[in-house]
């Protein structure tokens, strides 16, 4: 089967997909993109990708995945987006301020602020997911986190370009995602020629951590009919 490239969320690494990949049982490769602009992140992904590949991205990584599919639609054969939008940055100053805080003395403060809403805390793995996000971010360090934050602060409007993505697209969202509302999944799915949206109940921003087995079943089923 074609290789599945996975791009983790802001601050995250291969730990975001470890249990999910074990359940998925496919050949995968994690690419941690960390350029200060989206085009640099796309270049990193394409440099590590085979000629043709499946692509999955979460949050920041989902946005990079969308940008990659727009840039090289002939290479991406299936696209899976988790919790990422296609619109331009809403408040660039706030995004750049976050990068400044992370590079300064407030890395841990930012991790607490984001960790508190990154998962659906009432869910079965809510607190565990929150702590996993913080641990991965600490491991990656503040500069990588800040570079990814920079890229998000400079993102542009992809909505007019989504029609270029002609491969099958799965938009897989946690129903209680506080960063990217579930309605975004529906909007992306209807903005591409071959889109499908799936919502996971009682789940927040990171389905691969909160419901890894259920997420793996959804992805495997989609790949079986699309790849």
C-alpha cells in the first residue's frame, strides 16, 4: 500500500500517532514540519515524501497538509485532515505575540493555556491527551513551537484554491474541537471535489490521542475505498 505521511500538530511529534498507528497497521512516516512560513513547511514535507503518497495532518499539520495538496495535487493521492482550517489568519498580531511569549519566558504559560482546551476534558482520555500535548511540546522545545506559531500567524486564504485538490479527502473532526469547530469539516468536505466528513463524538482536537482505535478504523475504511 502507498506510504501514509503524517504531519503532527503544533508542538507535537510522532507521539501524536503512536497508538493510532499501531491500530492502523499501515506503513507510515511522521514528518515534523517547522518552518516559519507555510511554503517552507510544504517544502520540508515534499522533500521527505515519495513521488506519490497518502497524507494526513492534524491542526497545524493539517493546514500544512492542505497547503501541500494545493501545491502538488498530482503527488497526494489521498488527503486526511484533522482539526485544521483553510482560511486566513484572523488575528496575526495575536499569533505573533504567542511566538514572542514562547521565545521569551512564557513557554510553560502558553502550554498550560493551550493544553487546557486542546482536548475534551470530560472524555475518557481528556486529561491524558492534555498532558501528552504538553510533554511533546516540551520535548520539541520553544523554538520549534515558535516557528510553527509563526507559520500559522502568516497563513493566507486557501478557500479559493481547494478545488485544486482532486484526490479523495477525509475531514475527520472531534465533535467538541475548541480550536477548529466541527462545521469546518463540513465546509472543507463540500469545497473539494471528493470530500467526506466524519465526526467523532465526545472528542476534542486530537482524535488520534483521545480515540485512537476509532480514528484508525475511520481512516482505514476511507483508505480501503479511496486508495
